[in-house]
C-alpha cells in the first residue's frame, strides 16, 4: 500500500511514532550506555556524564535498565560521575548489567527476573557519586529540573546510538512509499521490490530527528552518497562501498 504524505502523520500517530522537529536542547533516553561508550560517544566530566549526539554534547546520567527490583525491593541508583562502581566496570572492559544513558526526569525499568515493566520511575542518586559531585541533586527529577532551568527543553526524543528516533525504520519506509521510491535527484526508481533498500531518506539539515517533510528527500544510494562532503565520507566504509557497487551494476547502465 502506498501512502500519500499528507496522510502520513495519521499513519505515524497510529504507530505511536514521536513527533520531533528542530534543533536545540533535546531530552534523550533509550541509549545503550555500553555501545555508546565503546563507540567513543561518552565522556565523563566534572559535572556529569556527557553523550556526544549528532555533533552536540548533552549532560546526563546512567542507570541499570534491567535491575532486580522485586528480589531486592528497590530501584537502582543513577550515576552522574565515574564513581568507584563505574570505574570498576570500565577497568574490566565489561558492563555486566544493561546500563542506559538518559537525561530525562523519569525512566522505564524492566525487572530482570519477572519481565515486569515499571514505567516513568524517578530514581535516586548514587551515594558514591554524591561524594564526588556535591549539590542539591537527590533524584533524576532534581537533575532534570537543573537542565530545564539551564535550557529550553524540547519534546522528548528517544533515539538510537546513530541519532535516529525510535521507530525510524517504519517512518523511513512510509516516507519512501509516499514518494513511490523515486529518487528526488536523478528520478530513477526500483525495478523490483527487493531493490527498494537502495532508496534512502536524506535529512537536508543533517538533524536526524527533524523529520518534517520539508527537511526530507528520497534519494537512491548513489545520489545519497554524493549529496555532500559528510555523506561522501560516510559512504567510504567497506559495507557501503559493496552496496554502491551492487547498485551501480544494477542501475548505472540506465544513465547516460
């Protein structure tokens, strides 16, 4: 089924896809801490744990996403510094619990033994971190209030490690379908359904959370790889070069 873009927002609403737009400060959660740390996107600084997201640094904290809530009768503490607990994980090179990075006032938890979901929980501050970073912070809500006073917060955005909003794959597919998989640059379209993966969504301003129609273009992988200097660099990886070669074998003969 093809979606006309004017009907796309209703489609996204049905999928509970978050409405996001613009630049500036963003509330971000759902970041796998270990993946972000190993990718070099986390920095421990004097006033917090920072995430490098889409070229900007955001102050936040880390907490255990899947704790033993019912076994111990308590929620996990959140960390704002590289306290001795976190330092040990780093030295071992292995985070043996599922930590997430967040700057939200509340977070969802999943009990590791029962699978029960605890939604919108306000967490308490790690006592070991508190000894290193003094202040009035006691809970994640206190931390959030500090951020709110320092910045004009936008709508909450749950993203993945690469900066795309949660549910991006569904959004991308719906947008490309609304464009009938026709490249906005060169005008070619897939010869068969299995080739649709070579058509991609480009964010004009580079902000992967700005999914307004005016900021999006449907591009074939060839045009996407040369749209600007950043993308030319991004498409130099071995995997991307293989995909480009396959696409060129299929479609370049059509071009003069």
